[in-house]
C-alpha cells in the first residue's frame, strides 16, 4: 500500500506548520522547503483549508496555520479524508466484479484485516506524535 503524493505532501505540510506554530507560513515557503511545485502546494493548502485542518488568509499579512493544536489532529482520520480510495486489490472496488476468484477467494478478507490494522495503528497517533 502506498499513499498518494497528495496525501504525503499534505501530511508534510501539516508537520511543517506544526513546527512553525509561532507564525504564519506561506504556501510558497512550504513548497520551496519540500522542493515541490507551488501550484501543487496551492491545491494541497486549498484542500486542507476546505477540510478545516488549516486556516488560510490571502493578501498582505496573510498565510497558513494549523486550525487546531497538533494533538487534536488525528493521523488516521486525516489520511482517511485525504486518500481517494483504499482499493488494495480489484475486489475492493464495488464497481469492478471482474475477478474470476471472487466467489471463493478469501484474499479480500485478509487484506481487509490488514487495512483495518493499518488504520487502528494510525488512529492512535496525532500530529503532535510525529513532530519533535
């Protein structure tokens, strides 16, 4: 399983903001720090603001900051909101029923249990747990 780069950089953005809580940051600054496209960062910031995880203000004196304390931002809940899907195999996608093994295969159950364990672990951690 691999997180999308969008989720990865969303998490990195939150880590950066958590490490600079004493001031407002800018999308440009975060993009330069991680050496990624500013356009991509603007999309990440927009999405995080839409989710209510960060506050964003435009104009002179504007910037971005966490909307909550790092200990209030649950990593598992955040990843669940950021990732488009968790189709670990074809059988996880309800719209695809092409697998000839579907009636008898127990792989979906095994993978489903692994996915649940993944989230059980992530749900035990907050942003505060992943910063110094």
